[in-house]
C-alpha cells in the first residue's frame, strides 16, 4: 500500500496519485488536493479520509479554510470526493461516499536578515 517513489512516505496523502507530479494538471472536477510538490515540501500536512455508506444534508454546509500568520507561508487545501459532489443539495441522499482531504503548509523563510540589536 502507498507509493514507493522517491520522497514518498507510507500513508502519504497523495500516494494514490503516483503518476501526478508537481505542477502537472489534474482533473479539477474530482481532485482539488494540493499538488505533490507542496505536500512534499510542507512543514505540516494534515490528511483525513471519511467514508459513509450514505449521507444526507438537511442544510447545505458553508465551509472555508483560511491560512494566516507570520512568517509568510505557502499553503493549500482541498479534497478528492467520490460519491459526493463539490456542492451538495439539501435533502438528497448520497451513497458510497468517500472524501480524502489534505491541508498542507510550508513556512517561507524571510530572506531579509534581522537588524543587529547592537547597531544604533
């Protein structure tokens, strides 16, 4: 199980896409996860898989992921869904659902040296 290509770890959130390389186009309708380059370089990666025999929504959820803070960062998040559209309909039952979700963030080092405290 998992991708055996160099730089990949068992349980890697993108291991199910062994042929997808950083920057390579992907089917945007089904896979909105961050590309392999960001995941490989990330300082933190959170991944989760959720499965359900069936699920229905009384109210369509409004969801968002935001990244903020210092120092600067490069980040991305997204899911690959099976049996569940990007925007769900209220009252509809979806069957054989699987959602693979990944959040990845990499700190971008500030190239400007900090001023020396001894300098006036």
